[in-house]
DNA sequence: GTCGAAATAGGCCGTTCGACCTATCAATGT
DNA sequence: ACATTGATAGGTCGAACGGCCTATTTCGAC
C-alpha cells in the first residue's frame, strides 16, 4: 500500500528532483502539476493520497488550489511548500484546508516524515500535526514576524503597496487621513524607515505585505 | 572520469533533489553549499569541475560568489540557476564569469546537457554556449524586460530602492537634485506609477531593481 | 481596577514631492 | 542634414509628506 503523491510546483527542476527523491523513498508519484489549475485538474483525475503543493504558482496560487481541491475531494491531504515561513500565508493555507506546511529549506527526510505523519494520523489529529509543523517552522526560520506591526498597520501597509494614496487608504478603511498618517508614523519607527517607500520595501522583505 | 559537481542553493529541498538526480545521471556531487560564502569556501577546498549556483542566496548572492570563485580558480565552470530569466541578472552573471545560465523551470535533462556541454567545449567556446542558453531563455521566458527604462533611470530606481532620498541619489550620481526629479518624472510615465513608492514596487515586480 | 497598547482624530509646521514648463548638449539613427 | 532620444539643469506652485505634539476610547492583561 504505497502512498500516492501529486507534486505541484512551477519549477520543473524542483519537481523532477523531488520526484526522484520521493520515488527513491518508496512513494508513488502519480503526477506533476506546473500551476494551480493543473494541480486541481490532476488532483481530481488522479485522486492522490497527498498533494505536495507550492504556494506561489502561476494561474492559481497554491492556497486557492488547495481550497478548490478540498471542496471536491475532502479526503486528499495537502501539504504546502513555501520559500519562507510567513505566518499569514501559513494561517491562510491551514484555513484553506492544508494539513501541513513545510519550508523549502527542509530536507527530503523531513518531507517524507511529514507525509507519513499526515497519512498515519486521522483527520481529527491533523490540526495538531499542522500545529507541530508550525512549531518546527518557528524554530528553524525567522524567530518571528511576531507582530512587529499591528494588524491595522499591516492593512495600511498593504493598501499602500497596492497603490493607494493616503486619502485612498483612509477611504478604504473608513478612517480619517490623519489616522492613516498616525499609523504610518508608527510604522516608520518600528521598521526603521524614513518614508512610505522604505516602509513598504522593508515590509515586502519581511513578508508582511505581498506584491500582487 | 566523472564530472565533479558542487551544488549551491539556499533551499535544502531543491539541493537534495538535485543531488539525487545528478548522482542518478552519473555525476559526482562533491558538495553542497547553502549560501554564497559556503559556495566560495567549498569551491576552493573541493575544486569541483562545475558549480551549479543559485543567484539568490543569503550572505552572498550567486553572482558575487561566482566572481570570487573565478578570481581564485579560473578553471571552475559556473552555471547559474535562477527562478525567472532576467536580462540584467543574466548579463551580470556572465560578466562575473558564469559560463551558463539556466532557469529553474528547465528539466533535469537540460541541466545535464548544459553541464556536459560546458565540460566538452573549451573556454573559447563557452561564450557561445552562454549565448545559446540565453537564446533558450529568451524563447521560453519573458519576451523582454526590453529597456522600459533607461540605464540612468534604472540607477536612480535602484538607489531609491536602496533607501536613498532624492538628495542622496543626486550626491551618489554626481548630478543635481533637479535631474533626479526629472528622471523620476520620466519613470513615472513609463511605469505608470504616481509616486516613487509605486515606481519602485513596479520595478521590483518587473525585476528591474533588486531587494537587497 | 488600574495600566498599557491600539485605534481613533486633530493641529502645526517645515520639507519634499510631483506636475508642468523651458532649455542645452551629445549621441544615435534615418 | 535632420529628427529623436537621453542626460543634464532650471523655475514655479500646490499638494502631499513626515515630525512633533495632545487627546479620547476601547480592550485585554495583570
């Protein structure tokens, strides 16, 4: 009873390397997807046990693909892969129905262990599994994106990164321009930035905001 | 006479997958580096035939690592790996002494082919090899970052992304503040940005400037 | 039950920004 | 030879920005 795997990553190099490794380790790699769309299609047609899914992919990101797969086939276990651990992305992925989360800096052995773990545990325990993987992530990666900026400040930053002016941010958040500027002033201190440009760039580097 | 390889990439997952694949294909993987510093150290101590080097790595980027390795051991052939094809990065990598350039979306077979190619050809031909790899890149990837902004404008953008104010950019480039503002105005039109924040973000998305 | 942090909002003030305009010079291409 | 483009530099002006204040409310923590 070998475990049937589906790999989803936009980089063929990683996909193929991963396939050989997983086959070596005794898994049955039933398919490879190069984007989110393909991942959803193949998941439905191939009915794998586990999907190893990259978060950043063309056409449809891994989180959305996970959501759609889980809607149709709730039995499939999705383990997310990502470059850097990012609290928000992790949270979103788990909400989308992923049972595990691995950074790309982990070893093949850790991937195997994670896959076997999610297959061993029943659905009721998968939340704990995810939690323990998160702990792992926290230990090995950034000590913490740990609330450097508050939730509201993060919203302001994201809107500015999305192209909004101070006035537009105020309108979108239903607050006064002055409050937006207050949040920005606070952000400048925390991120050691002298203007909105540097603040947004720092936030991008730290994974607080995302380039769309 | 097996070809001795050194792998340099900050993601263990890709590194290990690549190692298994390359070993399968008959190469001798003599070492793995997780950052630029380590790559330089290992290249010197292990004296590999070819280094597969990722461009984006902590501590020291792949381009700089390539430069240093080639300074000390000019015989080593460095093949660069990158997520997305970016004209500027490619040009910089070749100037640094890389003999080849591959996007991570290529197959293991293509990597093997590229490595065997750079080992077959003598130094005189390696420029052609690089050129043909570039052609490959141009076909498959972005049609062109194609001089959207001028060289000077790009310098201005990069300095602003690096944290310089208008005044500081002027000082660094030995031009007046007014000229910097002129360049910026031109950039805003070309990138359809309304301020420096959006201009820099667009430039980052387009790969024109790089976050350090 | 108080203390602190977060979110809200305002004023004031000097600096910077960006839009719109002209202008020169060198290089490049037709 | 002429047109175009890039790089340089300047002026003006209103809007936006950021620093430095105070102040209220709410909410969770201790």
